[in-house]
C-alpha cells in the first residue's frame, strides 16, 4: 500500500476551505485514499467531515495511503504536495 507523509502548510490547518479543496482533489483521483494524523486511526479522505474531524493544525504531519493501483503513486504525490502548500492563499 503506497503512503506519503506531508506537513500541512495551510496557516490555519485543515479547516473548511483547505479541507474542501483537499477532499475535492481526492475525489477527482477516483481512488480510496485515507488520511491519518498522529496516532489517530485513518479516515476516508473523500469525506469532508472525516477530514475536518482530525483537527489537523498548521505543521502537523499527516499520512496519506491508498490501495495499490494505476496512478496511486502519482495521485499520492500530488495530494501530499497540495497539503504541503498554503491552501488559504
């Protein structure tokens, strides 16, 4: 199972706007991506409520994972880069 780790770059963390942009990007991949923060269980990254429930703040590291499949590595690279950017800008 491919995984990527990223530090959240948005100044206010994954609040409504950045979380929405991230979830939209995840859904655009068509892949079953999960996101986990710290020692918390992974949640479905396709769900805005699940992503926001993690309470991820600026600089927190998250782990993205996805089942092996066509374009999984590329999708995770792009999603990790998106999370590392400031989505509040």
